[in-house]
C-alpha cells in the first residue's frame, strides 16, 4: 500500500487526520521503478472540502485547526495478503526490513517540506447537511426529486397527496421554519426548480431527504 498525503488537525482536537494526494494497492515489483505523483495544492484543498461537506452531511462537520507543512510518503506491506505465500498475518514474510514485534510488516515513512499555498484554516462556510438538523434561513440543493407537501399534519391525507408538488433534481429550497412531529423534523420551505423559478411554499419531511445528498447552495 502506497500513499502520498498531508495531515491536518480539526479545531479543538489533537488527533491527526489526513487527505491523500495519491493512494493505491500495488506490488513490490511494480514499485521497483520510478513513479510520478501529483502534489497539486488546489486538488488537495478540493479533496479536503469534499471531506468536510460529507462529514457535515452526517452531522459530524469540522473546522480545520491547522494543516501540516509537510507531505508524508508512506509504504507498507500489510498483514492482509491475498497471496498464501505470505502466510497468515505475514508469518512467512522474512528479511532485514521485516518488523518482528507487533504487526509483522515492512513499513517506511518519509516527510518532505512542502507548505500548502493559502491553507484553508478556520471556520468553514458549510451549513449543516444532516437532514435532521437543517438550519432556518439556509438554502439547500437536492440531487434527487423531493416531495413538497402542503401540510405537515393534513386532515385529509388523500387530498394532501393530490396537492403534493415535486422539487426536481437540481432544484432546492430555503428553510423558513421547522416543526417536530413525533421526533421527526418537518421543514417549512420556499422551493424552486433548477432555473430558480419558484415552485411554492410547503413542507418537507426530513425522512424524504435521506439519500438525497443535499448540497449547500452557493
């Protein structure tokens, strides 16, 4: 396993996390020759932002406290090998570079000084993307068609379904208010289509947003 990465700290935490520039599973034979790996700063920052967005979607968003000024290159021959010649947990792996205490692996790491241009440290611009914790006055884009109901508690369910509208893929909504119904949030929203044309004001059940991969409106 080969990786080229840069580490960062989340604000308020001490554990290190990393985002890869490059990562692959390969063979020792293939890595006896020279390889080139891109260390494009903008691509790394974009990958970090995608990771932040994903974590915000699941209610575990974070702000970046600091970013390492070093790039880490790491190689390891791990214990889970599909080739039976390695033996169980590398029991048949031998050589001067094999670690015999702890995990039986071959491993090495080097660090290269390479500060990141304009590191994105500080408060992120993400709203909560967790369907259970959407924020009032924030706007979101949906990646799949989403039902817009006339009421969160209709007296006539059939009539309400007949009046239901759909927010199309690529459309979105602005949250105006929230209503908790049996511990399930409903959102009163102003909805629009892909061209930002108004669809109407109505209610969205938070359960209808799971799997929709909400995106922050930009």
